[in-house]
């Protein structure tokens, strides 16, 4: 066996000759060795020459043909096997599963039971894997009773297979019960439970399971690092990677790929360069996953020239590498370059199209996002949920209700209307387009709702003036849903309280943020409170609230207070607030525009004139207003004093005509304009 394990076939042949005849044990070892080396012809020849064979001889040949994918020949030998015991039956079942014949493996298992051959632990493990692989979960559950009857419910490999099966069918509690009752566990058992909590979104419990593992291997470390990276916790992923290295484990390609992705999320260019140098040193740079991760890393860090070098050096320029380059350009706002690469792609997939649509949407080139969608449909590529989420976001950004409704119809045709991400995008689109009833209908029909769905609906109601309804929905979510309030949701609640005059209720929600919901108020929450108090005329409280903030107040907080001063004609406080605004934003005219309004409403025209002169002296600029209109599926945007539109001359001619037809302006407006 020493020579056989060392693949020294000549020495092994010499040992056989030294026996001066036939030896069953030696010949069985030789058959096993030939099978291991892939020499099935040699194994068969030796088997046929044997004057005597036992169950080991037959099973070695049956198993060998199965391992090499020669299923029919394996079955031929099984049918002629005089020793059809549990080992040979199991060899066939296991081989069928390995070759993807899961249903055939199940049928063969039933045949084994009919022949009165009792299964062993390997048989049960293989059968459960067959049920899991074929999706026949009902059959798999039926095997569990037999496993308990035969006394294999505590065997390691059987339990691991049972955990995998129960997790696949969503029986999480049963999977945990099997795990807890196991007498012995290995890395497979622990990793399966770890993955269970990750899939549930409970990374905290997954980490607890990981920390309890008595033994870890490269797979368990890599699995946890990958989960942190995929779930948006790159710092935790990198901390765990450092611990892994300190414990003496070597990272595999999957682990390095996750670490590079985590570094990309943190824009950690120098650290990524160090990892790149290390993968070159150990010779895995050309691995397709490592190469793709590095390419994406450089693009996300804004180092497109390095990304291009990675792309050019890749021997296999597949669709993934093309998509990474396009994604890098879109991420850095270079949409013309991204489009040029997109046009040059030899092969595109759904990710290619979605990357362009997302890029145009995020760079506020909504017309071009719709053009890519139209081109995509013409090409025959079928949009997926991600496609619709992106284009619906574009519709929401420009309040294009007609286009949004058209996309809603396409979603229904493809069966995506109940997808949680598409549904949430539809809610947002309808709400931002002012069609709150349609938004509510989509929300109410969604079979599942997540944190974002609830947030978007609550926010949509609040921003469209349905403050009471927004608060009612929030209270319903607290009663009926496992979703916990988040920062944005509580911002919407405070906004609703502000716009409905529910000051005391708003104060209670604000005070309970940290104590009840565990959320520390941010600048936006304080700004909502200032706006709420200012709208109610409680200006002194609002001013004290700003001064008591634990951090520098947002500019919008001072604007809210100044707006309240304008409404309630508090000139002294308005002057103090405008001065503070001026200090915070030297070239932002918002504060002084509001202050000039305070003076104008009080008839202090000299002060109005002085404010306007001061603004001109400081070169302060008011943000230009923007409006848009959609005609024939094309959005036309217009800015104040803008001449970039292709029909600007005709537009201004019509505007001059309208001005000539307008009645004479009133005295106050003329007086203000003269300043």
C-alpha cells in the first residue's frame, strides 16, 4: 500500500509478482489504486483476471466507474454483483447523486428497502442530499422518520445533511433543533447554522455562533468574512481577516475576493495595493475572481487607469470584467466613456444594461436612462426587478407619472409587481408624483414589506400632506410588523407632526428616539424640531433648541427659524438668525432673501434695499429655480435665465409676448424689483 499511495506502479507490480500467485487482498488494493489513478481499463482488466472476488472487489469497481461518470457500466457490474450488501447499494446511490441523478438515486434507495437491505449512515446522507438537490423536500422529510427509527439521528454526516435539508425548506427552528441535539459537530455543522442566521439577516447571532465554534477552518473564516462584506459591514470583514491571519490560517481565493471588495467599499486604495502585491506573490493574481475583484476595486477607488491595466492584462476578458469597467466609469460620473465601453462590448448581459441605467439615473441623466431601457427592450433582453427599480427611481425623480404607470403595466405583465424592491420603487414613484392613492394600493397589495417599504410609504404620506395618516401607519407598523423604526422613518414622523401642528406629539417622539428606539438624533431630526416649533410660533423655544444641540446645527435649522421669524414678524430674532446664516454660508443668499422678506412685510424698504446691496456686494447668489415638462416621452428641463435649450429663442419670444399682455405690476412688487 505504501508504493500504491506513492503512485509507484512498477514497484507495486513487482510486489504482486513476489507473491508467486494470486492474493485477494493485494489484488483488491491494486484495483483501488487503479481506480484512484483513473486507470479504469487497468482496474477492469485486473478484476476480470481474478480467480476469486469478494464484496470489496465488486464495490471498488462499481464505485470507480461512478466516480469517473460512467454510470451505465457501474450499474452493469452492480446487477451482476453476487454480494449486494449495504456497501454496494450505497456506492450506487452515492455515485448517482455525485453525477446529478438525484431522482434515480431516490428510486434506487426505495428499491434497496424493498430488497430488505438496511441503510447505513452514508446511505442516509446520500439520500437526503439527493432530495435536497432535486428539490423533493417532501420526500426528504419522509426519510427523517426512518432515520430516527434506525437510530442514525445523532450521526454527524446525517445530521449535517438534515440541517441543510431543513434550511432549504425554511424550517429554521427544526434545523436549529437538529443542531442543538447533535452529540458531535464539525465545521460543516457550525457553518450551516452560521449561514442560516446570515440568510435571516441576523449577523449578530451569526457572529455569536462563529465565536462559539470550537474549531474553525479556512472555509468558516472565509464564510463569515464574505457575509460581513456582502451585508455592508466592510470594517468588520477586515477586522475578522486580520484575526484570521493572526491565528495562522491561509486565505483562499474566495476570502481574498471578499477582502478586496471590503477595501473597495472603504475606498482603501493603499491597503488594496498591499493585498494586490500579496496575491501576486502567492501566484493567484490570474484567478478569475481575484482579477475581477481587483478590477472592480480600482474602479471604485477612482483609479480607472489601474482598472484599465487590470482589464488589459486579463487573458480572459469576460462579460464580468467588461461590466466592472463600465461600472467604474458610471461610478465616477464619466457616462460618455461608460457608453463608449458599453457600445464596444462583444456580449452583454442583464447586468450590463442595468449598470448603464443605474449610472444615468444616479448622474441625473434621466432621459438617457429611459433611452437605454428602450434600447434594451428592442434588443430582446428581458428587464428584471433591478431594471424596474432603477427606471422607476428615475420616474420618481422627475415626477413622470405617465411613464411610471406604463412601467407599472410592464411589471405586472412580467409578474414583478409583488417583488419587494419593485413594489417599494412603485410606492415611491407614485408618492413623489402626487398619486398617493395608487401608492397606498401598491403598498397594501404587497405580500411582504421590509423596512424600506414602510419608510417610503410613511414618508410619502407625510410629504403629500397626509400627516395624520402617516402617523397612523407608523403606529400600525409598531403593532403588527417586526420592522423597527429607522432614522429616515422617524424624520418623516417628525415632519408629519410639524406639518399637522402636533407639537407635543412630535416632542414625545423626539424624546423617545434614543430611549425607546435606540436611535441617536441626527442633524435632520433636530432641524425637524426647529421647523416644528417655528411653524407653531414658539420661536424662543426653537432658538434655544438650536443652541442646545450637541453639534453644529444644519443650515436648514437656521433657515427654518428665520422662516418662522418671517411668518410671525420677529425682526430682532430674524436679524440674529440671518447673521448666523451668513457666517455659515457666505455665498448662500437664502438667509438674506428671507430677511428682506421680513423687512418688506414690515414696510422697511430702506432695510430691504440695504440687504439687496449687501448681497450684490458679497456676490451672493440665489439658487436658480428649475422646472420641467414631459412631452412625447421626452423631459424638457428649464432653469432661470437659461439659454441652453434648443428652442430657447422661441421660448423667450413667447415669454415676452406674455409679459406684454400682463396687467401692470402692483406698486410694492415694482418697488422691490427696483432694488
